[in-house]
């Protein structure tokens, strides 16, 4: 971690939410949750909603230009596109979501079997197939989401609790590296800020001589197929 990392040790991306319809007729992304990271949406255009399953149950939060929402680890979320929904996404713990922090809401028999999950989540290596595989992945996640939603609405959290347990088991091995990612990025940045605050409080402003402007560099080429839509990511490290 360097002092020039993006504020808060977060990552940033530009998301165009999928506009085609899932089997239930709703246009939007693949329902999923993050096990450690908090995510925020800053809506820059369009209309839509965020469907969530969390400790309060199921709900739908309207989204329009200027909306800002964020959701904590364990919040199952589905971005719904009701017309040109575009979002700037801020994700805590930069690098950790990319290390496998997310689990999609596939049906229980898929989430409970690592090989089946890996096959269902993969977009493959053929660019020509990626769009179709992303659509199939989204549709399968919606199927599992509907099961979880309907049970929660009926007052039964058994399926949701089982999904949480299966998701934790699914990521257990790769999660061994996550504490180091947190220490190297958000925690290191917080400790750096604390050191600067203590320096100023003691009368030192020597660090001000090292001030610089940094620029985020967008990814080039076609936008990637993310869980919620087409993504353009930004390199938020050290571009002066």
C-alpha cells in the first residue's frame, strides 16, 4: 500500500446494469452477496431498483440519478434495470472482491458442490461465448434468489441460513489470503492516515511537501461481463 491509494482502500468501477430480462421477466443483474466487503452504488443515470435480502428480510429500494445506497457483507443484492441504469460502484477492501469475496445465489445443490459452482460461475475463455454464459449464470442465480426470497417473505429463514453456511464453506480455502489483503490496503491506509493526524497534532507538516495529484486509469477494450452488468474498471493505484 502506498499513500496514493484511492481513498479508504476502495476500488471503483463503472457499471451498466444488464438490460435483458431474466426468466421472471425482470431486467437486471445476477443476485449475489459479498462475505467481507461493503459495496456502494452512486447512480449516474437511468431508473431501476435494488432488490435485497438481509437481516430485515426482502425489500426493494428505488434507484434513480443521484441515488446513493450501500450494503454490508451478507446482503444478497440484485440490480434491477428499468431504463438505462448506470452506476459508479465503490467497493471496500480493494482487491478482496476480485479474490473471490462474492457468491452467487445459485440453487442449493449448486452452491453446496464446489465443482458444480465453479462450472456454473465460469464465463469460459471464448469471448464469443461470454455474453451467453453471463446470461445463463444470471438466470441460474435468479432461480436460487427466488427460492430464498419466497422463503424469507414467508417467515422461514432456513434456506437463507443454509445459503450463508454453504457460501462460507465454498470460499474457505481462498479466504486464507483475505486477512493479508485487508492489512495491505484498507488497514494500511487507515494506519497511514492516523500517522499523519498524529504528526500534525504534534506540530509536524513535513508530509505536505510530498503532495501529488493522481489519476485513475480506465481499463481498455470491451467492458467486462460482471455479475450485475457490463463493467469498466479503473486502476486506482499510483498513476500520477
